[in-house]
C-alpha cells in the first residue's frame, strides 16, 4: 500500500513505474476482497474523463480476474448527462456507455451502465428560459443541484431502498487541487479502513476512493499502458485532453461538498461560474473540425455578463420587491434584488439557442449532425410555464420555433394548443395598454387567471388568485420600490424602538421641520384639517 501523498509540489519525490505497478497489484487484491466481502452493491461514478476512466478500469480488471461464480454482486456505473454538456465529451460518454453495456454482456461481468438525466422541470433551459432564472453565479449556483446532484441522488436512494446499503466508488484524487486535498483530509476523520470513508451526507452508504493517492502522470501511464477492458480507446481520450488546456475533468457531483464544474476541464458549455470556457475555446482553436461549436461559445459568453440587471425584472420571481444593501467602493445604497429575465430576454435566449442548434446541425461533422441543444420536452415545458405560470397567452414559443427552424412546433403535451386567448387578443391588449408594461401585465394575469378557473368544476380560490395579481402587478416599478423602502424603514424603526419614526411612517402626521409646506400643493385634506 502506498502512503498518502499531497498535491504535487516542486521537489516532491515521485513514485517510479515499478511502484505504480505494485500499487495496481495491491489495489486489485483490495478490490477483489472488498467485492467478495458482502452483498452490498457498488455504484461507480463515471464522467468519461481520465480519473473516472482509470477507476472503472481498475474495478473492471480486478473483477474480471475473479471466477464467474463470484461475479454476482451488481456494480452500477452511472453518469449524468446535464443536456448542456460539452457536445464532444457528451458524445464520447454516451458511446462509451453503450460499448460498456455490450462488453459487460459479452464478458459476463456484473457491471450495469446507466445514463442519467435531470427531470425536465430541472433542466438548464427550462429554468433559464422558462422560469427566467439568471445565468448561474457563485452566489446563485442554482444549476449544480438540479442538473447533477438530484439525478445521482435519486438513483443512489433507489439502490439503498432496494438493498439497504451501497458503496460509492469515486475517482477523487488529492493531487487534483489543494482545495480537494483539504476536503479529502477532512473526510478522513470518518475513515473506517484504507480508502473507505463513511458518507455523512447519506446514511447507509460508504465511499471508496481507490486512486486517491495517484498523481496525474500516473493516471495517464496506467491508461496508456493498460488496455481498456470494455474496448474503448484511452489514446483517443488522451488526444481529447490534449486538445484543451485546463487541468481536470468535470467530476460526478454527488453532494454539495463536491466541487462543481467551475474549475473543471470538461463541463457544461453554458457554465458561467468560470471566467472562460477554456476547454471549448481550445478545442475550437486547435481543431478545425470543432469550429462548428463557435455558436455555442458565443451564447455562453453572452450569458456571462456580470451586471445583467437591465435584462431582469425589478421583483423576485414570486412578484415581491426585495431590497439589499449594495456596497460599491465604500458607497452604500439600498437597491432592489433583481429577479428573473423579462419576457423579451427569455424570448431572446430561446431564439439564440434555436439559431445555434439550426446552424450547428448544418456545419457539424456527420456524426454530430443530430445535435440537440434543447429537447422537445424542454420546449414543451417552457411553453407551459409561459402560458400557465406567467400568463403570457400570446403563446410566442411556437411562432419563434417556426421562424428559426422553418418547422411547425409539435407539442407532445396533450391539449397544449387549446386556449381561449391567443396572439390576437394579446395584440389588442398591448394596444389598449399602450406603453404601460405593468398595466399590460396586470390585465393579462387577470384575464388568464379567469380563463384557468373557467375550466374547473369548482372555482374555489379564484378570489385569492385574482388578489395575488393585484398585489404583484398593480403598482408601477417606482411605486413598488418605494413601498418596499417604506416597509424596510418601518421594520428598522420598530426594531430600534423609534416611536416617532414609526408614527411618521404609519400615520403621516409627523413632519420633518426642515420641510417647507409652501413647496407642496394644497390638498383637500390639508385645507379641511389645517393645523393651528
């Protein structure tokens, strides 16, 4: 067994190839003993990158050396396709999974490969274009949980429910980064034996880390010198890595403590957590056959705007104005927290993605011509959100889809095309409301709320729903923000016990002595109740 190593540093003594061979032999025995020890199923996290490939290869080779009679416990290999993965890597992983299934059957291996997807309601485009969530940031990283953790967690929970326990096998290494080494050192406190930790986030599960002490060059030595057991090309994997410049693959994210793709080599092509998508940039720059991905990179860079408040609603997604203290170079101001993208920008991003999809299907290599940036199920859910949740009964999605693709949008959702209100009614409403956006929003919400309740046998709750429309949409932005400031000031005054301020804010009968009443026009109230 090798001793634990920290991330590579200058002057640090490296293991020889002979040491690596000895470690592989030791790990092979360890894997075999652990596999035969009990009936707890294994789940291997596979991302298609170098670390997870090396881990799976170690497991596969070790188990293949066992007699067939002992290869009975299931080993699940799972990978999650977020539907916004780098297309080249995504195709690589999908093909690898398919070849894995064939090889496992031919070799009578207990390995079962699974390609997981996020639920339609959790996909990137449904949240960004449908609901209007702004592009992810470090302070609002809404994507990782929905796209990666949930699908993986759901599968693991199903295995635990069926078997009582599970062992997660991950290709995590200390040498990936100083931060990763520190995280792994902390988890060693819950270690029960070599390379195995308890999982504090999931009861009834253990974490097995067979290559935690390996260095990056050892990974490549192993992949290039030992043949891939399911028949995939490790040399092609090396070439794919050589075509980019960053250091690490995108890991299988199983909980919030696992670093997401922010500092990874291969991740989501829409990722705005990083400053630049260096891997895709390098692929486009280094390989003429990958220049077709330029429209994707353009969308990602356009999404990555640090100040996008002009594209977003002044209210949060539930319709309420929420304030925060903004500190810019020591100057503090109280401003509203901007919410989802407005209708214009949600339609803008839809058009952009569909245009990119149409273009890449024409310019991509033959084996990538079927690329899908947004599935029909996602488009259907986006349409449903716009129609039912946001009350935008002009139903613009089918029109945009036809304008960009030249094809009629076929919604798989039954009854999706039926509506009493449509684009004609929307245009009339726009004309009536002129340039008053809030008036248009209020009228559309009221009309569509009435339409939704019209289809119900009992209209219980309609008055509450109509009241909610007035609460969220009956004030101009200026009035709504002013009211939010009033509520904030009132709460502060109550917390501080400032009775005078509370009275002034609630009753309006207290007056700042510095105010000049002559500057204000007289009102009926001021004339009738003139102060002596």
